[in-house]
C-alpha cells in the first residue's frame, strides 16, 4: 500500500491508501473520489482526466500514443494531463497529489 492524494475541484484534499498495481481510476472509485471514468477504464473517454505536478511526471510511465489521442479531445488539456485509468500505483507515487480536471 502507498499513500496518495486527490485534490477535487473544490480544492479539498483527500489522502488515501492505494494497492500497488491498481490503476488510479479503480483506486478513486474504491475510495469514493468523485472521478467519473464513464468508460470503466477502457481508455475510450477522458472523464478520468487528472493533473499531476509537472516535476512529478517523470515518476510515471510515459503516455502511450492512444492516451495522448484521448487527452487531445479534452477542453482543458495541459502538459501535466493524464488519464487516471492509465496510471498504475507504484511506490514512486507515494505522497503525490492528483488534481481532478
């Protein structure tokens, strides 16, 4: 288990414990975080769009071309945008803050 943080659209921070190997979308659902994920983690939508501090991006695996294509459909794309369904929990994520887009 590793502790990570979600920051909602009202700037409320919630620290949760996440199982190694789970994806952030599943972790958010399990912990009642308001992150939509309407496609159920199949990378067919962008409703699990999150931001991560730019200097922490190197702690994540690089985006696939498919993830980049889906994110390009969002209205609020930033350089630090990611899809929660594509982020696997590792020890490197300890203490990181994921802001809901």
